[in-house]
């Protein structure tokens, strides 16, 4: 029995690119060896990345997995614990982990608890395993678990009864606000009560709408946090196990992030990964002088660098002079390319073409949508011509109630604020401004009353309740699944609650055609809240 | 022991509207009683409709289900066999059937085989049942199964061993081409081998992208089809069981449909249900003189009536005179409102506004997209102003390879031909024309070479392989999950196959933002083919 060093390889796999992931795993193993690590642990399904969705059904998977093993077999003098898809001859797949040393498979573990709720669909792809994997190495007793297994008290109690000392847990645990701390806190009591050390290695990186935050950690059986890895970046950490204290030894842990820093960094990473992994040279967005596009611009610049970001202001009659001024100011402060394209001639040509159909019918939201759609088409034309990806700038509050124009301000490949309520948009803008002496977002953008500027003197609050009220109702309805009756019972105005819920219900079709965007809440739209478009469920029940 | 009559209630539930579905079920039970039926069987989950998706997670479900039972308890003198969500006190849900007579629950069956592949996500919502329900009624031995259970040989063999005579099977089995016949044929041999009569009652109606065809049937244990209900409409059939022959007695069965009739009727029903159940007064679509919009128009008129359909022709420089002529002819023949809106001034205003950005860079697909997006915006404006829902007219071949413009010709709430390959579009157009002496679609629309008319003398075949080749490659790759290598091995040109597969792969983001549309194939996009947008899976592996 001797002390040992364990390496946590918090890395960001390329979904489906087994070859490049395995190459990266080998590099990380070599790096860990240089730091004298005895064992290296990778995230869940590290060889293929999580979630690979229906790519898992492609016929070449097992052949390519076999090739991955051949390559990993070449690694010497360090034990590898990594994730892969274990497919048997009947074609049944398991979400599995292999323990590999010097070309010998010392054990394979098949995940026993397959999440199939929220954003997860593991029962679509995998069969459940039914056996623990416990092994001794250097006189120490280890077990392997995969993500959801760790949250099954049953699984982990059994490991304790099997005299396991350290659990190696491979994870692809999606981020949501507060989740990094929440994981540590939840594991703390279990770990202490069952006298288990937990080595928790999480995937990091943005994958479509999902964010994996990393925030890997090691919890000692004493309930002390031995190590915390940084969030939102790749990191290789080598941690010592001390034989005398029977504990992992604390060393330069990351500091847990404040909430706004955490959210902001999550959006930056998600945007960077989406844009760069889609192979786009940069992004373009419409800068309106409002807070949503201002925040989106800041995130884009922090994600990609100012030279990769193009902003366009597209004013119309109802655009305030201060909007143009503020957009200009922010673009200059952030050093991005900035252009102005007036949309009057375009809107007018639509109105003239439509006159034979519309006659003198009074203007309504149709004419407002024409402005938004002229802007959307201009952005797409600039994107088509120069190759930059369009970022959509709408927030969750708007999208929830449909206060946005399909094919207008909703155009774009990635909607950075899609899961961010408007109240949080304000907080994030203030947070970003607090990072530099000269705030990058002009103060007035944050303080003036929000407006879509689609008709004279329009304010969001003419059509919607104040955002703090709106967001509280939305949160109760969407995230907490509360009924209309319950929400009114909390003291909100009944007519307001009914209106908001009705708007959420009837705008499902619009959200379904919206761009994807990073999930930061406990219930984001689309992947996680799967509502039929056509349905007659009684409102708010 | 005596003869009895069984009623199959092939009906179309309103998703989530338990109250109205139960009301309808009571009416159908009364109608069946008037025809002296002893038993009435409804489809799977008939009280809430299938699939209710995440509405099943709403907190009011069990209270509303209890109310449904109270109402159904009032029905006298007929046995009801219907579907409901059975929720226990721990909140676990089962996909269940109740056998109810004169206010007494004679038995409850929990579905044992929960499909969680293809379009199905039942493990997201339900627990598996573990017990058969076998009961005697009027001296006859019945069992209840729910949909997937019937396709589990294990389940049905057990029923045979339990001396069951007739299986009552409640279904919500989604349509795909040939499925009505396929079900009957598959059940035939099982039924005969195990000496079981099978009473198969299927849901009917369109629900978002899913089509339920009905096509309910009764198969005798002799392997003879006793009864076949019509496809694509609600129907109440009362069938006699004859004690002497121990068989159900054949009576006015529907004739199975020819393939094109089957597909056409499926699209008509899906379109009607989507539009009317979304509460729209009618539809609008862009009529280009091409075959896709011509077929979509015919389907819309057959679904809703000519007075509910508005067609708009939006010509530009590259629109052939015969396109305008043919569009006009079809609109007249079908008796729909027809308008013309030239898009020159709009496209020009875009080009002028973009000139400071584009300068003299050569025209490319950017300018083509401007035409498509001008049209999309006009359609949306007409929809916003007059309230008609926009039907999108693109087909599966286009959508697969991205030969369409996002926010342009892709605008719309419902894409009628979304899952119909171009080769089938031609067949369907010919089929529709064969129904009337004067073909509703001008012959030239079918015979001229397809063109998007976005530049001079453009033909689809300049950019794409001939549609029969394209569709064969797409079918092998999408529906059959074949690899690039396999498809080339079948004799297709290697460069063509590679190009097509690459186009399918890179256009996932575009499809994700497209309108939903009725599924008729064994692998439709989106709900059923869940590919990550960002992924590095090697092309065609």
C-alpha cells in the first residue's frame, strides 16, 4: 500500500470525433504522467462526447470504438479511467467506463442509472448495467460510477458496504445556475456519512444548447472538499492521496464564482464553443441601443475577440437618437466593426407592395413586424455575403411571451440570452460593467426604460407587466410548474397572471422555430420543456 | 355464454382536453349502445390524447383524471375499455387502460412495453407495468394490451397460455407509408399461430408532426381479417362475435388504399387538423408556378375548402411567364383567392441599402436569398394582417440538402411536404390530377424541369443530382442509416454521394428552425432524427 496521485482531466470533447478525443486523452495522459500521476480519470463518454444523441445509432460506432481502444492501449505506466459506448454483439449499447492499464482492460463498468427526464434521453440509447465495478490498485479500494449513479443513494450505499475507499465518478453534468456549488454540497454529506472519497470529473464545454461547466472536485470521506477545479475551462489537475491521513491533499483549488460571474462566464464559453466549432470566422449582430443586444455584444467580444465581431445598427423612424448614440459608443469602446443601415426604404417598399392588399386598414403589429423582418433580412444578407454567424439577441422573458418577431429579431443561429430572464440581463450588464474602469455598456442603456422602438414612444411596459413581476410569474409557471391558481394565490394580480400564462401557451410555435441558445436555468425551452404545439390543455392547470 | 357485439371507437382526441375527450367518449358509448354493443373500446390514452408530451408532468393531471372517471361512471349498460394516465400516490405514472362497467372499475391494465425509440419517449413519462389483465365477460375470455405490448411476442404468448380468446388492444400507432397494411399483415400470423382474436383500435387525427391513421381492425384467430376500419377519419364500427364459429363477423370493411391515395389523404387530414385545431380561419401560401406549391395548394383546398385558402404569386425578374400563367390557372381551377405582388422594388431597396457594405462584390446566393426572404416577409405580413396561417411548401429532398432559404421559402407554421421526397411530390401531383376530369394542377407544372427561379435559366439539376438519384441516396442515408461507403458500393457516383451526405450533415441548423410538418416516412427529421447541430462525426460513417 502506498500513496498515489490522481489526475482529473476536465476536458472538452468534440461530439462524435472519437479520433480527436482519443488523441487528446493520450496527450493528457502523457501530461499527467509527467506530473507523476498514477491514475487519470476522464469525463463520462469521454471518447465520443456528451450528448452524441442519434449519432449513437450510426452503424460505424463499434468499429470506431474498437480503434479507440487500440490507440489507448499504447499508453503505458498510467491507469486510464475513461468513458465509451460499450456495444455488445446483439447491438445493445451501454454507457460505460473502462479501466485500462498498459493495454490491459482491468474492468468495464456499465452505468446503472440512466436519466431519461429533463434534458436527458439516455434510455433512448442505452441499456442499464446491473453490476458494480470494484477494484484494488496500489492497495487502495476503488469503485467506478457514472454521473446519475452518484445520485442514487442505493448505488453508493452498496459501494460503502463493499469497503470501497474512493469512488471514481465520470460525469457529463449540464450546468445550471448554482449547480457547481449544489453538487459539492449534496455530495458532502453523503461522502461523510458513508466514509467515501469521491473523485468527480466533469465534462466542460458548450454543446449546442447545453453547457458543461466542469467544476470537477475531490471530496474526502471526512466531508472536506480536497480540491475544486475551475469552471468553464479545460483543466488537468493532479492531486495527491496521503496514506497517513487517508485523505486527498488540498492544493490550489479554484474559488467558487459569484452568481453573475458564473452565468456570464457560462454564456461566454457556450458562445465561443458554438461559433468556433461550427467553423464560422466570426459573428454579426444587430445592435439596437437596447440592453439585450448590448449584453450580447459584450459576451460575443469576450468569447471571440473584437476582431471577430461585427455590429450593425438598423434605425427607423421610431429609433431614438440616443439609441444610435449609445450603440455607437459601445461599439467604439469594444473596438468592433460597426455599420449603420437605415431601413426606411425597405419598409416603405414593403408597404407600397402591400397597399393593394391592405388598403387603408389601420396599422397594427403587422407594420411593426415589417421593421423587425427588414432588419433580420439585412443581417442574414450580411451573414451570407461575409460568412459571419448571426447571433440572436432576445431574452427568455420575451421569448416566453412571444414579445419578439419570428424571422425578424429572432433570426440567427445562436440566441445567447435565450434562457436568461430580462431581470438577469440587467444584472449581467451591471456585472460586465463592473469589470472595467470605463463601463463597456453605456450607463444609459441600462437605466432607460426598455423599448422595442417599433412605434412612437413605445415602452415594453405598455404591453407587459414590469419585468420583475413578469419574470416572477414566468419562473413560477415554467421552472416550478405551478398552476395559475397557485401563482395568483401568491399575491400576483389575477388578470396579469392569466394574460402571461396565455401568452406562454400560445407562443410555443414561435419558440419552436427560434435559434438554439445556452441553457442556464432548471427548465429551458425546447429540449427540456417538450410541449405539443397544438393542444387544448386548460390554461395554467 | 352468448354472442356479443363490440364497438371500435376510432376517434380523434384533443390533446390535453380531458373534459372534451370524455364528453366525446360518452357520446360514442351512447351511439354504440343504440347499435346494441356490449363493449366499446377506445384508443390508447384516449382521455388525454397521444402524445401529450410534457403536459403529462403538469400538477393538475390526477385531479382531472379523477373527474373523468366520475363522468364515465355515469355510463350504464355498456362496458368501456379506455386509456388514461394512472398516477399513484408517489406520483409515478402508468400508461393504462381501465375496464369500466356501470360505474365499477373491473380492472386496470398498466402498459408493460414502453417504446422509447423513433418518435416515442414513453420512458420519460411512464413506469412499466408488470401484470396482465385477463377477465371474463359473457362467458368469453378477454385480455387488454396497449400498442407496443402487441409487438412483444413474449406478452402475447403469455396471453395465449392464459387461455385468452380475444385481445382488446388500445393503440396510438403513428402512420407511415404502408403502415396500415403492415400492421394487419404482421398480426395475421401471430393471431393464427396463437389462436387469438385481436381487436385493434387506433387513434386517428393529426397531432403536430404525427399522423394517426386509424385503420383499426379485427383479426380472427383463424388469421382472417374480420373487419377493417377506414383510414384518416373518425369511425364507430360495431362488430358481432358469433358463438358458433367463434369468430367476429365480417361486415362492410374499408378497402385498403393505394399508396398515393394513402399518402395524399394522410397529408390532407394532417393539414386540416393542424390548421383548425390551432384556431386559424384559413391559410395563405406562396404559389410559384412550381410543383411543390401547386401540390400544397391542392392539399390545402382539399383539407379546408377553397374559401379558406389564399394564394399569392410573388414574381421577380427570373420568374418565367409560364410560371405566372400556371399559378393563375391553378388558382382559378381551384377557386381560391389569388393575388400578385411583384418583389422588384423590395429586392432593389435591399440591394441599395446593402451597397455601402457589398460594394461591387459579385452576386452569389446572398442575392438569391434576398428574393426568397422578401417573399417570406410578404407572406408573413399578409398572415399577420388577415390572420391566415402560412403554409410552407418545401419538400423533404430540399430540406435534407438545404436547397431552401431559412426565413425565406421556409417561413410558415406548417410544412405540408416536409417529409415527402420530391419524387413522391410528382407522383402525388399526378394522383391528385387523376381524380378529376380537368386536372387541377396544370400539366406543365408537372412536366417542366424544376427550378427555384432565383437566377436566369436556373434549374434544380444544375446544383443537385437528378431527383431520382438524389432521393435514392437520401433514403439510404436517412431512412436506412447506411454509410457513405455502402451507398457508393450500390453503384452511385462517389462524388455525388459525398456531396449529398455533406449537405445533409451541414444543414441540421437550418432544419432545426424549419416549421413542423406531417411525418409519413420511417425517419422524419427533428423528432425522430435527433442529431446534434455541432458535431464532428466523420461524414457518412
